[in-house]
């Protein structure tokens, strides 16, 4: 990174961004292990069904906000940091985007771990488990973006140096895994509440 920002060879901006993003995400490796093993640092109270439902709704809004932040960084902030063709990019702005994207990645990991920090009635455990997977695909996509970007950019820069036209697209698309199962579980919980087998409050 230091060599790229100092020497600024042709197309340094793209390689610098790749290195910076990889470095920032690598610094979160312990948190990713917590995410994988569901290791939460604290334990919260036992939530009633009505409280869990409100918590899930709020967390879904938080997830949507994180996705929008990532989209804005990739689609707006990053092109601005790279600058127009033929003009050297802004290293400080590129580093800002890398840090903020890694920040979204960190928030996504923390988002799931938060589900481990409170208890729920046994009947709600499946709902909690399914709801906690909503951001899993986004985590995977960001890891793949960081992992594949360096290799793609190296090839692209080599092709560009040979005068070939190159186009690389960075795209993050949020898909919700287990969406149908989650809907079915919500319907099951509603049936339990309506039948009186599960107290709502």
C-alpha cells in the first residue's frame, strides 16, 4: 500500500483500494470467528414474543440501512475517489471508502451476534435462528468481493497496459436466505398466539 500511494504507478488507485479493503477486513478476523461460532460477549434478558418481534423488525431496518450504506459507497463514493479517466485518484478518499466498507462488514457481523445476546422462549428459538441469517449472504458477498477483487484488478491492469479496454463491475446484491422458512415460522408463531398456547406479552 505504501509503495502504491508513494510511487503511484498507472492504475495505482484500483490496486490501492483492493489492498486497503483486504487489509481492513483481515483486521476483523477474530470477530468473523466469533460470528462463525456464535460467540457473544454479553448476555441479555429473556424476551417475550412481542419484544422479540419488535427487535426483529428494528434489526431488519438496520440491515437495510447497512446495505444502502454499502451500495452508496460502491456506486458513489468509490468512483468519486478514483476520479475521472486520466486523472489521478485521491488516496485519502480511496482509503476512506475501504475503511467504511470494512465498517459495514463489521456491522453485519455484529448484527448477527446481537441475536445471541438475549434469550427467547423455546417456541421462538427457530424464529430467532432464522431471523439471524438475514445478513449472511451479504457477509459472504463482501468477503468474495475482497477476495476476488485483487486477482481481477491485477489482470485488468495488465490488459489495460497492453491497450485493451477493460471493465470491472463491483456489485453487492442483498438476498435473504431462508425467506420462505422465515415466513412459515412467523405464521406458526401467530397460530400459537391465537390459540393461546403462547403468551404474547
